[in-house]
């Protein structure tokens, strides 16, 4: 596909044109870190960031979301028995999403857009959004995206991929939605170069790797009973920070807020690391221990997902959980332990 060149001035002018038809979202500095926020009239996306602390998944999967309101009070003629909560599904464009976060949204789609179930809230936000990725030329030291099925110039899940050069931007349209956005912004000048050299340079800067080649073939029960889980979980405090930062975590809880005979139902992010996550109303909890919860997180991402979908691990190598874990539990080391579980270990476990 043709790569387009955009001067820095043309980029600002194009954003002004896009505001007529899109809500713009981009990385914004907040004290010592960056977050994705709606860009106000005089704001532009800050592409000087390395990566955001929170992923961009909240763009299509808000941390808290009202689903519908209801009432059993027949005397209230002003309230329908059941009605959807107000939603904003107007066209939106998110600028500066990293390729790893875009790939993660594609993985999450496997949960919200299946043959048997299509989540209307997730899909409506997803379909309203155009994803403009920012290639990662200076990856974090903890990034391992190239061995997690991704990469600093990965294109999956994106409508446009932008590379930030010193004098201009290079933009590669990838989908019809992407071409439509570029046309609406007035960006159309063909570039005299492509991404190949920049892509190779960026990939060479990834110094961290994981091994995943044996995960699919290792027996699930053998991994479940492996001797290393006690050591891995020993330091875990079940704070859940890894799951809230993770771009591929999709778990949520549904709750009602009731006042009298009326109320509303909403959903909030939840975490398999929390003690109440699997608690039954009987009081029984099938994952009631710290070890069981820690094992579940890694088994889901690195084994159950692999076996169910056969598309690689449920991780894009962004490194957020590595950087932010308060007790230094490292998914890279866990993945290598799981992947290297050998015949000798399996025999010992089965005995």
C-alpha cells in the first residue's frame, strides 16, 4: 500500500478537519505518565510518550459502563420499565495507540464477538472507532512483543499505521476506514520511502524474548500440577494491578444499583486475582488460595487460550505487568518455566 507523508503542520491542520466528523482521542501527559483521553479543541496527541501506564482497551471496553436502567414502579409514567442507558456511538478516532495495544484489542474481540454471542456494547464502540497506530521506535526494556506474536510496526487491528520521523509523519493506510480518515484529514501526498528500514531497526531494539514453541504440546494437567507454582505465587499480594494494566484482560462483573423500585445495571472490570472473583453464594470458592489465583492467570494466558484458539498466547508483550508488579513477578520467566517443562518434570508430577 502507498505510504503517505504528512508534515507536522499538515498534521495539525488535518486534526482540525477531522474534528468536524470525529471525536478525537490520543495520549495526553498526566503528571509522570500518559493516558488516552478525549482531545479538547486546542489539544493534539502527544507522540513523545514511550507507552501509557494503562492500555488503550478502555476505548472500546470502559472500566465502568452503564448497561440499562429499569423500574418496577408502575406509578412512574416518566420511566420505561426497561431502557438502555445513554450511549455515544458517534465516529471516533484514537491516535497514537501502540501496535501491541491494537493487537490486544483483536485478541479481546475473540471473547466479545463470537459465533454464539456478540456483545452489543463492546461491538458498537469498536465499530465506531478508527485506530491510528503509532509505530514504536524506542521500545521499553521490558517489551517482548516480537516473540509474543506482535512487533513495534505490527499492523493487525489498525486502520492506519503512523511512523513519527523527525521532520514529518509517515502514514500507511491499512483498511477502508483508514483511507476514509486520511481523505477527511486531507492527507494524501505519497512518500518517497517506506517503513521497511525503520521497522527492521525498531525490531532490532527489542532485547527481551519469551519462548512459547512448546506450550501447545505440553499436557494441561502436567502444567497445572507443575512444581514451580508455589514459588511463583509466594510473593503475590493479589492486588490485581497486572490484570487492570493488561490490554488483553477482559473479565468484568455485573452489578445493580437499586433505589427503591428502580435501578440501573452496569459492568465493571474485574480480576481473577481477587479472592471474591470465583466465590459462590454458598461460600465455596474453587480458587480460594493465592496459589490457585496466580496459577489461573498464567494458565489462562499461556495455556488455556493457546489450546482453545490456536492463535498464540493471550499476551502481546507490552511489558506493563513486568514494570508495574509491586513484587516483581515476571510473566517472561513464568512463560519460560511453563514452556520448558520437560519429560523428567512431567514424570515427577504424575507420580
